[in-house]
C-alpha cells in the first residue's frame, strides 16, 4: 500500500493521474484516526553527501552572538509575518536585515537536520548572506516601501542558478555546478533581495526514478512534511521550497513547475504557490525538464508576499524564446491587492467548481466563497485525455538538459548529456541512485521526428485549453476551482496559470489547498481571487511542532 501511494504521488506530478482517484485517496486518509497512521518507510532518510559542518562554518561567529533573547525578539516581529509587516518593523528601527537573516539561519540550524524534528528542506546556504544583509543595513536609504522585496531573505529551489552556491538539481553529478546567476536570480538581486540559500527538491525535479518518494535527492536527503513527519507526503518537486515556507525558514521561496511541482508541495505544506503562465518568468539558468512546460514561480505563506515575489522576478529575458513570444506587459500585481475589498470583489465573480470532488474541505471552501458573495457554478468534468504527455518531457529533456549544461552550467562540468549522467550514477548506485534512474532511461530510449513532436505538443495544448475553455465560456466564468494539483497537467499543457491557497487540514492534519485556474496571463485576477479567499477563510496555521 505504501509503495502504491508513493507511486501515485509521483504520477500526480507529471502524468495527469485521474482526479477522482486522487480524491478517493484523500477521503480515505481523512477517515483514518491520526494516532493510527503508520509512518512512511524510506530507503534513504539523511543525505550521505552533504557536508553539514561546511554548511554552517561561515556563520559560526555571527550565530554565537545572536542570543536567545535576540531570537525571541526577532521572532515576535517576523514569525508568520508578511513582508509589509516585516518591512514596517525595519523602517521603524525595531529590526535589521542582518537580524532577520540570523533569525532564519537560527531556525534552519535548529530544525532542519540532525534532530528529532529534522525536515531536510535546505540544501545549501549563501556564505555571504550575513555580510550582504549588513551592507543593506548600512545604506543611507532604508526602503519605506513596505511592499518591497528589498532585504528579504529568499530561498531558491536548487535547480535555479545562484552565484556562490552550486546548482545541483539534487544530483551528485552536479555537486560542483558553480554557475552564474539565473535571470530571475539577477532580477531578485537587482530589487534588493537577499539570496539566503537553496531548497532541497525531488531530484532532477522529480524526473529521475520510477517509484522514489517525493522530496528525495541524493544531495539533500529526504525532505519531510512539518505537518506530519514521515506521515504526510511533502509533494514535489519543489518540496524543500514548500517545507521551508511552512516552517518559517525564510521570508519567501522560489519553486519551479513542469506539471504540479509548485502546486503540489504548496498544497501539501499549507502555503501559497503560483504557477505562472509559461514565459511570464524567465527559465534561463534553471536546470530543465521541458522547455515546453517549465516555469519558475513564487511560494510564500501569504498571497500578498506571493505577489511581491512574482513582481520582483519579472522582466523580459531576450534569451528565453517563450518569454519573447509571450512578450507579457509589465504588471503591477501588488497594487491591486493593497486595498482590495474581498466581498465586494467576489460579488462580481463567477467561479466554476467540480461536483465530482466531494472532499469536505473543498465543499467548505466553495461554500465560503459563495457566502462571501461569489457566484458558484457546478460543473461536469470534461472527458478529455492528454495523450503522450510523458513523451513531451522525455523528448524535451533529451535536448534541453544538454543545452542547459552548454549555456548555463559550470564550465568544468565533466558531463555533457544524459548518457554521461546515467553512466556516472551507475558508478556508485547506492549513493547516487538508490531508487534507480528509470525515468532517465526512458528519456534516452524515446525519440520522434520534429513533425511528430510538434503534433504531440499541439494536440496536448488544444486538449488542455478545451478542458478549461468550454466550461469557462459556456458559463461565463472568471476561473475554475480545483484541489491541490489535481488539474495541474491540463493547466500545464494549456499553458494556463494556477494558484493554490491553504483551505484547511484533514482529520489527520494533512494540509489541502484550494486551487484557482484561469486563462493565459490571468495572474492579476488569480492573485486577487486568492487574496479574497484567503481574507474570508484564514485557513493557514503554522505546524505545531515548529512554533518555538
């Protein structure tokens, strides 16, 4: 049974498993008494590769000076607080950016590894981040914009390049991939963000092994869910980004998604995750699966923080063909949320929900939106397939990963393509591939002509858009409502954005998310819908074991 559940979790990420099967699993788990839930069994728990002493060596002196009293004072100003609240405390002289960094470093050191509550969510730390924060504090101008990313410590999923730290994708073969900043990393730095470190992930963004658990990588070990360690799945592949947000290890985190890899761990860890329109954010300098479907996206504890982070990462990357083709106008996602009247906004919105989803929390979320004034329309789920979905990932990765290595990887990487990578892993399979590398073998075996591949992608995009567009148009809807990442595959191939917001917890304390999906470049609408639902529901709570 456990192996079946792990396999189901994998399928959720990239192959559009039927949503009614997912809902059945959810219902079964909700009916299980919490004191009888068996712990998951993992072949590998802790990293056999990560040098934890080296990880913490740059911060020893600074953390020694950061007393428990300092920690508790900063905690009162930062724990579970949104960016505007933190920036106000800095502006009023109650908090410095250096103290904020030391607070998050203290929490990571306290909870993330080598103890009974370890989560294994952080894979690397920026050795210069304290000095960088101190430099910001020394500037004559401290930002008065409470909605700014300036000075905010951010974690990046470890498939996103950041100078000063290797970008591993969780794989030993990339352990020394010391590359230059990704485009979105540059954007964050230009807007004053502090890159705190890298978050663990499902290795190769969960496109590596056939039946491995989500959240596992050879470099980072097994990421665990703070709402139920070894009980609830972390979701993947942006597992560390979701877990680190839930446990308050940074102000915000960046994940990436091909199909469900932001929505899944955000929902599983009770945080807000936005999968943007493909091309809205640059993919340059991000280890890829699929140039057709990949996108980075913000993962945060609140919707306002999500908008702030999204806005800070936007910018046209002339080297990203999807970004150039989309040519999205510069949007102000934050202003629309500052004075939003949730009920007045919702009273003008028409939302579709699927009656086949009988999950209790989903029913309650639909009722909450209806009570707040929104018009809710019950929908039948379209019977539309996504043929050859897996082949898009196979065919893209075979080309896109070598292209990343050549254009964005460290110049001294010893591998150039997937043949080199799979051969490297076989040299020490126990450490490098304890769950095998079946999906990479699948990539190597797959092939298609350019015409065949184009036809596959065209069919998928057409089917994905039909899945959403028919009910949207027939009912004059603004968006449709889903659960977690249940419709992630359809949103992926349609290239439609989606956002998930905490909608509560099952009887076993398993977090669940309400997901809004709308057509291309609807990020502004989705953020307002998510903000309005968040305002009327207020469902997020920090995990009980990580409150101190």
